[in-house]
């Protein structure tokens, strides 16, 4: 499956009343690996995801895990984790967005992502005023890189 997504820093006031869930995710791969393997707990949902390297378009494969499987693998992510709250909403043009508000060593970072059905749709997208600088191609803002960053 392909993931086509643009990512932005957040500069302006964000919409109110968004649906939010805490996320804990960690990486089983190192920063220099050509793919990333991520463990995620979002509420009571657990998953293992494989993502290719890339910017706008990446390969993505995800499988659901049980809590016991997640807990068995989680220790292998030590030192490569992020904690955030994901807020979901819809823009006036109908596009869904995910606003991640990071905690811990990454606070007060906020990133917003929008997924698209095609690269053409992604390139035609005009971000709203509260979206800031685009960081889609900036590897420093990939969650794997953020998980490895320390103050």
C-alpha cells in the first residue's frame, strides 16, 4: 500500500473540538536503516508498521497486534520512542488531517499531516493559514528521526 502524505509544522491557532487519542510509538530499526519498523499503541489498539524511506510517497504495510505481542516487542524500542496526542479533524475542503502534539523531550512540537489519494491531489493541495512550513521532505521531522533526537 502506498502512503501519500504532506507534513507541516503548525504556526497558527488550531481548530477546537478535535477528536484526540494518546499515541506511544517506538522504532525497532536504526536511523541508518533503509526502512522503518514501528510499534504503536493508540488507545487500546496495537500495530506493527513497515514503512519505506521517502518523502511524499512511501510504501506502508501495517498489521494489528495484540497487547501481549506489543508488550513483548516494546523493550526493543528503548531510546527510540515518541509520545504524542493525535487530534483528528477535517479541513473545509473535505481533507482529513492529523495534528500531532508531542510531549516529553519533543514538547512543544506540533506537526500536521494530510494524506491524499494521489500525488496529483497532494501537489494541488493549498494548506490553510494555520499550517506552517512544509517539512514533508525534511528527514529531521520523520517520527523515526524525532524518536532518536534528545536534548
